[in-house]
C-alpha cells in the first residue's frame, strides 16, 4: 500500500510511518502469507536473500528522505494557484502580492533567501541586509531593480525601472544579476524568456509586476533607490512606509498555503507545516525540472549549484514512473539485432 501511495505521486509528507516500521509490517504480512504458501512475496525469487527490487527501491527512497538534515517540502503549482487567488483580493502593493510574485520568480530561478529577501525581522528599507563589501553596487545582497535587464521584441535594451516603459507583451526576455551567491559566483547573470502561456509560471511576467510595484511605491516614498533598495518591497498602509520581504513573512504565508492545500491542522501537524520555508522555492524548482526530464547537469547549471547535493531534493512522483513506462514501451518497437 505504501509503494502504491508513492507511485501515485505522493511523498512521505505528513506520514509518521517510518522505514523501519514499514519493514516490520512487511515481515508480519510475509509471515501470515507463508501460512498458505511457501513463497516470500517480498523477494523477486524465493532463493534471494535480499528484498525484491520494488520494495528495496521504495525503502531506500524513504530512508534517504528520512536522513536528509533539516529537509524542506517543495513549493508547488497547487500552492501557487491558491496564492494567486489570494493575491487577487489585495492591492498590488500589498505584502501578499509581493510574496506571490517573489514565489513565482523563486520557483523559476531557484532563489535562495538572501537573493531576493531578508533574514527574519529585517524589513526596514533604509537598512537592507549588507554583505560586508564596500563597493556601492554590492551593498545590498538581494536583487535590486538595476540588476534587471530586458530586451524588447524589436531589440530595445532597457535596465531597471525603465523596463516598464514597455508593455509586458513587448518584453521578449530578461537578464537577472545575482549580486551575491552561496556558490561564490557573485554578479552572475541568468537569462529568462517570457512564457507565452497565459497564467503559467513566468519569471519575466512576475519580475515585470515587481518593477511596476517598485515604481508605484517610489512615488509614495521617494527615499527608496532602484540601485540600493531590494526589488521585493511592499507598502505598509499602517505605518505608511515601504518594507522589505523577510523570512518571517515568507514562512507565515507559505505555511498557511500548505496547511490549506494539504489539509494540515495548525497544531497537530505543526512539525509537518514547519517543513515549508523560503528554501522550499529552491526545492520546488529542483523537483519540477527533474520530473520534466532535465538532466542533472542542466539542473546544476540552471539553478546555480556548485555540487550535486540537489539530488537529495528529488521526489518519487508518478510522472517519472509514466516516463519510465513509456521508455520501455518504445523499447518493444526497436529491432533486435
């Protein structure tokens, strides 16, 4: 039953059952069946000493998942669909809309927290998180408007807030510069093209909305600077000041989405809800690219990994199983020489 649970695209999310418990269940069921037949259903062949390939693969996957230190659950399209519905009820300059656009950008680019937001409690625009460098262009760790370049359909090249002089449909692609990165490649640029599918995940569209929001807030608070202030800001209507997105607001909103989408109780399932954080965007990006057939090297390049440790984020999902079946199905059509 647990193998079937995994094969339908689920994970061990919110399941207290452990690999060791599953092994005991298998022993108990096997002992019962042996009362009627001499075969051990756990093995591919009765003479084998080890578990069969199916069960051993499932248990290996569960153990790998259990042994991940401080593991995080992926942010996914179901959560994002609910986030978009929530954002439609709030003003464009609200924290909810800012978070939703940040989540969309983060899923496409595999954002780390400091690449777009701030540590917990740092929401003041006059004190963005510093990285210790003295160069003016490196003061802020998070992406700022001038770190964004765009190319229009007719070949125009614009930077920062000047991009919004174009309509979104005329923006062909964007380049984003990562000021500081964990892998040490500070100042690296990545290219993103506009998704032609309306309503789909799109880095260009969500970044464009963030630039528009920044310009709107700048009109209300001229003190912010497109070369220093992080792009992901929102307007606080109570204090009548702009604020930066921080880890606390990310976790609060994302965990509320997770608890609703996955029907988790805020108290009884608090440990499971805590598995969502800002890092879930990076985990989600790895999972999506993996199941869609991107190679490990592609994922490493696109999401800016220096090592191959992102493999621990992969999940046992139904789409992979279907692709595997399709591959073996095509194998039957090949001539045997």
